[in-house]
């Protein structure tokens, strides 16, 4: 229920003006996807975040996820993977939707996740890539493309996996699945410390500037790495910038 509420809140956070959404843009994307040989072996779908529904599913998509002898009802995720897939989905949305800087172009973000889905009546591991096709003039995310392929790895252990990628820099991070029900990842003090680290200052310098002890600075450092699930301060700074945590 928490995940569903968070998902609904994220969708509601975008305020669209229907008269500004040109149907011709959607039709152009559908025409391009339908005729492209590049995607002929992939299951494609387009989700309209204004209408909150899939507005396009390729023939291959429907064929791949149709249970033999039954009508097509959409992608059916393995019950054991469903909650984690939803958490990663909401976490990825939060990272992209709730950025501090409203002028940031979010189209360079890409989310890739791997999970098990019913393929021709048998659960198989699939890889799904999300790309933002269109935003409106106010920066709201309008159309999102999903590209699904059968994963080459079908061996256990079966674990849901996800990566958030900044295509400008090539940086890739696992979206924080525990972020979906938090207002903030880092405390204000942790953000201050991380900004100081980003300026190249040592713990002693940070302690003097923030009027705290070196021990406290180092404690903040460790908590930051733990919360962001990264191995060093450089990765922490990169990831925090991707998430918009250091925006003024």
C-alpha cells in the first residue's frame, strides 16, 4: 500500500496542460518504433504519464508476454519479484521526478532493471530499459519508452537488479530502494559535509568551517557512504549530484 501511494503521489506531482500535449508527437514516436528494424527483436511499449496508461505496445511485446491459450493481459511479474521491482521503480521515479532544480533536463536519465516475468507461460528473467521520450514545455515527463529483452542470464540465484544511469557522464548507480518512503536521503548536516568534501576540503578543514569535531565529520562521512551505498567520497558526490541532493 505504501508503494502504491508513493507511485500515485509521484504521478500527481506532475501538472500537465492537455492542450500543450501534441498527439502528433506521440503518433510520430509510434510510427518510428513500429517501423524500426533496430528494435525488431525487442518488446516495446510507451507509457503516457498524463493519461497514466500504455498508449503503445509492439506486436512482439504482446506475443512475448501472452500466455499460450489465453488472451494477452500485459506483463506478469513473478510474485517473489513484484515488491522489489515496484520499489526500484518508485525509487527511480523519485530520483528523476523530485529533483531540486526544476530546470534540469531529465531526459539523460535511464533506468535499467532485471526481474522475472511470464514469457510464453514460463517465468524467465528479463531486462527492461526505460528511456524518456518526451517532456512537456514545463519539464514534466510525458512519454516513457520501455524496451524489454530476455536476459542472457537465466541461472539462479534470482535477484531483482536495477541501475540508474546518467548518460551524460556514464555514471551508473543502484537506485536506493529504501528512498521510496523517505522525504530526504541525507540530513541537512550531511549535505553540508558532502558539499565541503566536494570542494576538496579535508576533515580538519570541514570541522573548523562547520564548528564540529573531526570525529563528527568522519562519522558523517561514513553515514553518507552507507546511505548512498557507495564505496568512496568521489562516488558519493557524483551520485548526490545525479539525485539533485546538492542543488542549492
